[in-house]
C-alpha cells in the first residue's frame, strides 16, 4: 500500500512499476488528485494520472468524516458549479462529498443560533475597474482580524460555542499562500490584541534577534570596546534609549558600571560556557520581561531562546568564544534554507489562532477556517507579460514527457500549456484550503486585479456559451473581465440559490473591529514546597576577588583595576606631573593598558611606529581619544618596558614572546579553606605585620570546598628563573613621588595584593612543578613583580613603580598544603 500517491514523481512511479508490474503481488495506490499541491517539491500530478490509467480497478472514498453536513452541502455546490472539469483535467473529477452518517458533529452556535457554515465576503469596488490588490490585501486582512476578534470575544462570554465548550483561539485557522500574507494577518491580529501563532519556514538566523545577539556577543568578547557595548545597549535586548546612551557619555561611573557588567558576562562565558552565561544574562538583565512587553513579544523571546539553543550546540563543537561568534555571523549572512533545526519555532503551544500556509495545512483540520486571499490570481507564468520567459510544462501528446520552453511569449502554445497547469494546481490548492474547515469557512472574493485567473473565477463564473475554437480558460477570463459588481453578485446568487441556507453572501466588513478581551481566569494559588532534607555542601569556585569582597563563590576575571579607589593624596605643585599620570583613570584606561601589554611584542619597545599603530587602534576601540593619548601611552609603554626591575638590570623589553605567558589562567583544588586557618598560617610565617595585618584581620569568607581560580597577567622566564607579573594602572598620586617604595607597600596592603600574589605563587609553583624537569622552588621561582605602570621610569629604576617580593619557600609550601588538605602543617 502506497499512501499519498498523488505526491509521487515520475522516477518514483517508474521504480514502483519496475518492482510490481507483471507480478501477482497486490498493490494499493491511495491518493487524492484534488490534493496534489507539491509540484515545487517535484511531485507530478501526471505520474498519478498515468498510474490511474494503467490501473484495472478503481475505488472512490466519497464519505467525509471531517466537516459538518451543511458545510459539505455548500462546498459541493461551489465545486460542482464548474461542470465536468472543476479541476481542468479530465482525470480529476469532483465527486460530491457524502457526510458520514455515524459521525456526530459538534455544531458551532453563535448567540444560540446555527448560522450559515460558508461565509462569502465580497470585495466591492467603485466603478467597473478591478480593485487594487494592495488595498484589497489590507481590507481582507483587516476584516478577517475583526471577525476573529468578534468570535473570540463571543467565545469568552460563552456566546460562541462548539458543542458545549466555548470557542477558543485554537479553533480558528487563517490559511494563506505566502509568509508575507501571514505577516500581514498577524499584524492586524496584534492590532486588536488577538494572540496568534504563525507556522512559517522562515530561518531564525534571518530574524532581528539574531543580529542583536551578534551585537551582544561581540560586546561581551570585547567589553572595553565602547562602540560594541553601545551597540548592544541600544538593541531591544537591553532597551536603552538614545537619551540614556548620551547621558552615559557624561557619567563615567555609570559607564564603568556597565563595563563591569560586561566583564562579568565575559567571565561567566569563559569559565562556565555559553549557555551558563546566556541564562545569567537573560535573568540579570530581565530580558524576558522586556521582550514580552512588545506586541510580538512571544515571537521575539522564542527566537532568542531558539538561537541560544543553536549556539549552545555549536559551542560543543566550537569551544572558542571568538569562533562561536564567527559561526553566528556566518549563519546570519548565509542561513541554511533547508535546515529544519533553523526554521522558526512556534512561539507558544497555547490555544492561539493559527496562521498557516495552505501547503502546511494539508492533512489538518480546524473548526473555523478563514481564506482571505484566494482571490489572488497572479501566475508565475505571467509575471512578465511583455517579455519572453522560460516555462516548464507537460507535452499534451505525451504527458509523461516534461518540456522546458525557452523564450516563450504569450502567443506560444508552451505558455498556454504552462498557464493551464499552474491554474490547475491553484484550483487544487483552493480545494485543500476550503476543505480544512469542520464547522465554518470564510471565503473572500471579488473583482480584483488578476482575479480572472484565480480559482473562484473558474469555479463560480463559467460563461453560459463558449464559442467554437475558444479555450475554456480564455472564455472564463474574458467573461469575468466583462462583469460588473451587479453581474458578479448575480452569478454568485445563481450558483448558491439551491443551497441558500448554507451560504451567507455578504459585503466585506469594513469596521475596524473590537479589541479582544480574553476571559478572566481564576489564578491558582501557588505555594512553595518545604525543603525538609539536610542541605548539601557543593563544590564551589573561589578567587582572590571573592575573598576580599567577603564572598566565597565568585570566580575571578582578569584583573583590570576596575574597582580600585585611590586614597586622596595631597598634590605637591612643586613637582612635575608626568603625562602618564594625567591619563584618564577608571575602567577604560585599565582595560586598554592591560590589553596592550598582553598583545604587543616587548622587544619592539624602541619601534615607535610599531607601538603607535597598535596603541591608536586600541585607544579607539576602548573609547579614548587616540589623537590626544597615543603619544602619552606610547611613552608610558616604552618607560615600562625599559625600566630595570631589579639591581641586575632585568627589563621586560628583553623578554621575547617565547619567554612569556599572557593571562595565565589557573584552577586548582581547595579542601575546606577557612579565613581563620589562612590567617593562622600567615601569622606563623610572619606575614601579620604592618598595614597588611589590619587588612587580614578584616578578611572574612565562608568556608570553601572546591576550586581556586584566577588569572596571572604575565609569567616570564629569564636566566632559568620564572617570574609572575601583575600590571596595576592604579592612580596613587599626581606626582612620581607617590609611587615610591613606602607608597607601594601601603597600596599593596590596602588592596590585599599580598594575599593575591601568594595565591598566584601557589598556582605558579604547582604549574612549574609539573612543567619543569627537576623543579626546585629555590632554583626556579624568581619572584613576584607588581608593576604600577603610571609611576615607572627607567631613570629612577626599580625604586619607583616596581614592587618585588619572593615569598619564602616554607610559606609557599605551607600554603600549597593548606589549599590541598585544608590543614596547617605542624612545624
């Protein structure tokens, strides 16, 4: 048994012939030629007709189990009006449908009455000229939306019912030929507050949300790029107005807060993956609430969540963040037309009005169906009336033979054959559309431009006499074009007079329609369940940032000095203020300097052109005036790279790219680290002295069992020893003297940087232990440099802007054991 045989093509039919012809095996071919509507997929009605002619026995299933008997009566009259060829081809007859006697249909009642099941709305125009198609599209869509809203309001009040239940949105379908028509209907329904869902094959990467998601991911990847962040904030995902964005240009603290948020998003993405970041951003930025406030909010939110799911799947195969953004950009530029996973999803599974193409509706059924655009008779074969075109048709002498005619004009028989086949398929589409209804069907019809080749013209306006030698199609076109409004109405009344009680022939309504008032539903009372089991201790991720903030579960991001608040220091006007000290403070400058030191080649310090090109681009991308600050930053970098870091003359400009690791990320396990245990260990090793003691005494965080995570700005090797470096762009004062040894000691204590570099030292110690052969801390660990960039100068050497320490081996070993076991080793 081969079902849906009307959708086969010649190749498939030939295969079945090869298998079954001449055998004694029974073969049942089941199909309805009136529903052969998939020629665009390769289906060929002529393959079905050939099989029908070759078959010895034929059976007709004429009992209809779907539609109300009164609606079947109206549709039988409509398709029976065209005589013996309602579908143009002799091999496709129309058999009047017989209602199933055993089926009990639930009637549609409106305000207690059973109205006509077929409503035919007439598009009436002034004068004898056909109505404009654009205006007719709008009028049909507006009238459909108004009637849907009216029915649903009656249903909400219990005055429109299907059997015993109220009519609801899911009972109504609007059938369209194109997604453009579907969008027009949806817009009109939204205007009246009617919730609907459009079944479409549009690609989600073509949606506005895909482009806005690109802006978001680009800003999260480069949170210091002012242009990227502003683009993301201006999108509907954040919803900042132009006024708010302009105000942020003057509000440095507010802008820094936004940059910190994007830094946080970047950290979550980097540490936990795309989906964790996406969910965190979605909730923290209240995106669902913002999108759902739009009239098409459910559509927008569905698109966004669909895109996130696709990005998550892509991230599993493309773990890199830059690669994932590139993948999204490529998909948006070249969406895959046939990829089912990328097709727009239904935004809701609630009881909503369905907007469906006729092709998708095949095989489905709905209590109430609207067909507002079946009057559109535009043909693909007639797109260029005054030009030669290429057409595809079947040879009338041998229907199994397909012919492609190049350069055919309207006088060419090839064009006539192609037009006939296209109109025939449109008639079958019309049949599919009208027979989806169970209780009621609305059809819009009238004398509109190009309606003479629409299916209802052939079905309802056959001329009484067709002259000799005149093609039936041409006769119908000529007859329809000659009709005026009264003549058109007269022919419709004549067709439906025998079944007048089943058809309502009315002018197309022009009222704007009532707004939909959904029924008031009693909200259930929600109550949270009590959690009665013992709470569990989960492994968590800690960091220096979290510890010093009093938390234990915030993971660390690269340290770009976003939150440092310098003390108020008196300015000695007698001392010279260097340009580097005038560089703007705050997040943007800190991020920019860190990025430059991460990306430039230290050995090019003397190459001013090399530095200027990179500094200028980086300043612009971080929203800083490149013309003003490029010379200042270039000079600052040259001083930093040339400044001796110790008495031996060690300088960064002598470190090649092969000798350095930038932004070294680390994660190592922790076993029940407690603040009091950490303080006790540091006290035992003499670290609880001076200003650092005051800072450590205030250190509090919840006991942590899990991991320590962080980023070391730079690790470099020189003469067989390894050093860790942390860049600090902190502003400590207005003169170089503010960056002397005592001032640096105070800053290190105040910001708890000593604790930071001890955590980093354990990380580097563990890293070197598994990477360096015969590793020994005393031999290979060179120490810690904290470089306060604004205060460094080669002429003053390591005495200004350079903090150095090499933690004692016993201290690092004890910290290593504390992190691993949670216990302080006994001396």
